[in-house]
């Protein structure tokens, strides 16, 4: 990542660092500290090479790429459906949401995104929001753990365990879900699943309130997070932040409201946004987003329509096996889908979905046929991390963990 | 036979001291081991987990609620590879764990952990400047950590060492200031000369700064405990003990999310375990100090049996048990706080120490002085 040499001075911590700069003669030499890629606070494999002046950071260079797998290139060599398992491994804390975002992007390319059955759309919204609750629970727990409150982390993990059980019942896998298919879903909801889900929404609401009691008015937590890592409105826009980090800086922008996809326009929910853009605001937003997600989940359970979950189009969705064995046309469809993939039209398409970490976008450039010519993944964590080298200088060493925790990034997505 | 034994003890007084030292050590070491165990079980309780509940008597199926766990932990740390990185300053690197651990044990030398067993006063060294000795020794604890940070020759331990030196120095001052009012009340020769009976015997020949005189002062009733007479001093002392023992919310030196493991990052095996034991021994020593200074020591305001020095063996043993239970209560408090609170930032910690606690404790001294002057 490129170094930013000219630092815009804004908050008090930076000013104090500047004041120190004026006393250059009195200073000793600076210390270079390598933080990561294997460090408890860098959530995965982020590496920061820091220049420290005592406990104050004078320069921070994020080094990324330790988890680079070349997902974008891999996508060029397989059919659209085959790439779905790779999307699990982008933001591995919210694989369901990645599956949905990717499927929607390809469906937009195929021109079938508005023809999806209602039930499919509702189930996909449930998936997205379940993933959001799961990712925020982890983000919150990890953030609390980074500033030293270990108990919150264990409590949120208890709730995530329930989500994983639900996901296991839904998809057969706990972590690598691969749930969506182009034009539908791999399977319908299992029997009794919605009851389990509504039981979970009640339990998770209690857990969220419990975490709220432990942190929101905790003096030490507030001291550690308020006024730390302030990202102003302008900075948030300039650096292209998305998701809770953008909304923390007092910008009400959520793709679910701004460009509603699936059935978000039929659902009633609020978008929280912060005032100052500090770590505390970002924390509060994640808390509130979880409550809103629970609200959405409850509405989806109530409104869930019956009907098919897949598009009725043999050229896009794999036909039922029984029909493949008994009917010629379905056999041909299956053969074509397996060997060639969906025959997408030539063209370019971009679709961004509001994922837990921000806008996960898939830009697909197709020359026609079953594989993309080029696919670009806009990973929110990658963009969000770009602000680090700008934001960290001037803060204390201990603030790094608070800022990293509040930015809530996933390296699987950042490095792709 | 009995004559022979008493003769030996009369001729070699250090023999009695040696027995006391061994006795205290035999109590403290298991307490250290089981406070680690208690930490793990209580944290599990708080975090909705189960905690270690499997290890019981070796080679049997008896689990005993996992009470064998400390033994297994100790054995494990002996069996781990004792790795010394190539770039460390070897002598200091080897010395640091011992230097960190010894002071926390030495503090117990002056702590009166009971009244009498037979004719023996239950304190190893009945110093007339007990409290000064404690502070002197407690401050030595920082050297182990600083030395570990320096000797590791690595950046994270270095930062941990630097932080701890600053932290411990600043909190020692607040701690010392907090104790001054306690002795302004207790170290009063007029009050001490009025003592009668066993108390007179108990305090025979000790100076005004001796820790057992503080206990004597608090023995009358529950409200003569310093915790009620000097609540401000108690709060400051409590927080300062947290900071001195590097417990959350003040565990700057090893704050594991920023400094990996702080000063003990480069340590492994038994040397790491020594730091660990040193930390818990320091917790016990701190709790013992709080019990002695603020919570009546081994006394309980439940009648003469509990609140006057023992005349029988059983009474003496019960006094020791009361003292250990009081320590356990404080240990539980420290463990509970650790798992409920986040960690302060380094500069905030220094702010609290210097800008809040120091002025407040100074004010408390002046307030106490005024009250004493008015009432005298």
C-alpha cells in the first residue's frame, strides 16, 4: 500500500504529535515495530510496520497480501456456479452474505435478477441478515477483547454457535456454506427451521442487551474508544469507506436503502448512523445494526411466502435429477450447465451488496459464454483498511487495537 | 522429650523462624496454584463455560471437580521446552523470573497471619517498621519485569518493561500515600499503652509501624475496621494493588492484544510459569496487605474468641483460617474484576495515578490530620 507522506492534521492526538515534531532535537531515535502478520490484534494476517516515538505512532504502513489466493483470476477459469464456494472464503465471517451478493451479481448479468421467486428473495434476505448478526457479533466481541474485555467475546461466541447450528441445518455446512446457486438456492428451508430461527432471534436480542450492559456505559471502554480514531465525513468519503465505518462518520448511506435489492424495500428497518466517527460510534452502530437485523429477521419469518425457491428456467437452474433421468430436454439442460455453465450475454455488470463489512461488489466483464472474462471483487475490508496509514499516526500504540477492532476487517476478503 | 525440644528452640531461635518460613511457604504455594485454578473456574463461570473440571487423582477415574489441575499445569510447564532465544542477554534473562517472583514471597515475612500458636506469634519477622519493609519489597517486584523486558532484547517485551516501570512507580506513590492515614490512626502510642491482657502480650515490644498494631486497632468492632474509618484510603489502596500486581484493568505490561504477551513474550516453560506464579503470589500478598491494613487482619468482630490473640491452639488455628478466608475474598474480587472490565490505555493509567489518586490521597491525609487535631 502506498505511503501517505503528507498528513492532514485534524484531531488532538495528531496535533500533539506535531507539537512533538517541533521538539525534534530533544527526541531520541524512533523505533520500528513490526506488528503482525501473526499478532493477536491484527485479526488474521494484516501486517503493520510501525514507526514509534515512545508510545506514539509516527508512521504506519499496512502490508497486506499474506492471504492472497488470486480469487479473481480463479474466477476466470470456472463457470459461474463453480465460483460460489470461493465466495465463502472472502469474508469468512459472513459466507452466506457473500453467496447472495455473488449470485445476485451473476443474475444481474443474466438479466434474471428481477424474475427470482419471492420465497427465494426472502430466504436470501434471511441469509444476509443472519450473516450480518454473526459477523457483527464477532466484530464486537473481537473489538471488546482487543480493548481487554474478554468476557464479551465469549458471550458473543455463544450466540454465534447458535447461528452456526442454524446454518448447518440450512446448508449442511457450518462455515463454508455455498448456499446460493445462480437463479436460486441449493435447497429450500428445512422443516421447522423458521421456528428455530424465531427462537434464536429472541435469544440473540437478550445477548445483545447483555453485551450492551457490559460495554456501552462502561467508563473504561468509553475512555478507550471515544475520540479515538476519528474519521471525519470528508475522510470517510475520500477513502471510499463503506458499511458501518462510513455510517459511523455521520453519513446515512446503506445499499439496502439507497439501492434496495431483494425485498429490502418491503421491510421496515432503520439505518443507524454516528455523529463523530470515532471508535465508539462505530461500536454503537454495529450494536444497533444487530438489533435492526433481528427486526428484519422477524419480519421475514412472518412474511415468508410459499412457493418455489428456484427460477423456472432450465438454462440457468439445474433441473431436478428425476426429470433429468426421464426427459430429454432436462437432460440437455443439465449437460449444458455442467459442461458449459450458464450462457451469459456479453457485457459488463457491477453489483454491490450491503455486506456486514461494507459494500461487497462484484464487477463481471463477460464476453459471452459460461465463464467471466474478468471478474473484479470490490472487497470492503480492503478499501476500509486503506485509511490506516492515514489514521494511525499520532495515536498511541494501544489505540491501534481499538482502531483495528472498530474498523472490523477480514483479511480473507481484503487479500482475496 | 518435651524439655529437650524446648531447649533446642531456646538455644537456636532461628530454628523456629525456619519452621515458620516453611509453614508459610507450604500454605502460600498451594494457594498460588489454587488461585490460578480459581481464576480459571471463576472466569469460566462468568463466561458461560465450564472450565477445567477433568483432572482428579492421577491414574484413577476420580475427578474431584478438577482439583488436580494445578498439579497437571505445573507438570506441563516443567515438561515444556525451555527455550532461550539466541539474541537475549542470558544472565539477566535467566535471573528475571526469579527476581520477579521472590519479592512477592518475601512480603509475607512481615505479615501477621495469625495471633499465637502456643507461645509463638504468627509472623515470621516482627519488624517494628513492618509497613516500610513491605513497600520496600513490593517496589522490588518491578525489577523482575524491567529486567525481563530488557534482557529479552526484543521490542514487545521492551515496551512491556518500560510500561511496567512507569506504572509501578506511579502507583507505589499513591499506595504509600493511601496508607499514611491508616497509620496516623493506628500508630498512636497513647492508645497502645492502654492495651491489656493478651493484646499487651501480642504487641509487646513492637514499634508503632508494626502491622500487628494495625490489627489490634481494628479488633474492637466491625466499624473500627479501617475500611470504614478510611474508605478513601481503602479505595486508592485497592486500585493501587491492582496496578501493582499488573491485573486487569491495569495489565499494561503484558496487555496481550497489543504487546503479544508483554515482558514475558520470549519466555517459555518453567520460567514463564515463575512469572505466572510471581503474579499470583503478588496478588495474595496484596490481598493479605489489604486484609491486615483495612479489614482487621485475623480478627473477626464476633466476641473475644475471634477478636483477641489466641490462648489455645485451636483458637490460634481458627485465627489463621479466618485470615486465609479473608484473603480468598479479596482474591475472588480481583479475579471477578479482571473478567468484567476492559483495559485502560497507558496514558489514562498514568493520569489516574498522578492526577487523581495522588491529590486525593494527599487530601485524605490532610483531612485525617484535621479530624485528629480537632478531636484530640
